[in-house]
């Protein structure tokens, strides 16, 4: 699977742990995130992830910032994106099952790395249920 990841200064340790986990699982990861704790602007790292997913260069995206909100708002500006702010594996599963989310947004300041690895694993392995959810998902994008 191809996965794009991006983060701001709140998430370098999280990104490293996620990338290490994903590459060990055999996934191809494109890294747009910063590797330092120097202050940066999260949109600069979210937009490339959203573009990769939108254009089919990545199957899924992972974005990380302090609260998860700013970078989540950023990627959701892209028409082909359904990003979900997740803080538990159960929410990550529902985001895939019911919303066909294609990017998971992680709040680094409100989660622990082991918890995040579990959320990412759940997110990537959970299929979209379709059915009654399909019509709802089709109504999300603005036309």
C-alpha cells in the first residue's frame, strides 16, 4: 500500500514511529513532514498529502499536528478528501466503515505513540461498509 504522511512541529516523533511501523509492514511511505520541533505551518505539510491521495499517488494519507484540527481542516479543503480526526482506534474504524475516510488526522498532543500506531493500523485495515453509508458519503463533496 502507498501512504503519504505529513506533520508539523508537534509530530516528528509520531511520524517517525508511524513510518517505521508502516515500512516494517511492507508499505511504501512518502514523507512530507518536518523532522524538527522548529515551528512550521501545518498547511505546508498537509496539502501535499491531500494532493497525493486526491490524485491517486497514495492509497491513504496520515496527517499530524498538535490538536489534529488545523491539519484536518486543511486536507478537507481538497474535493477528493474525507479526512477524519481520530483519537481512538474505535473512531478510526468508524471513519473507514461509515465515512470511507481516506486520511486520518492525529492529535499528537492528546494521544500516545502506541495508541496512534493502533489507530493507524485499524484505519488501514478497516474496509468501507458501503450500503446505506454510500449515499451519505456521496453527499459530502460540494458540487
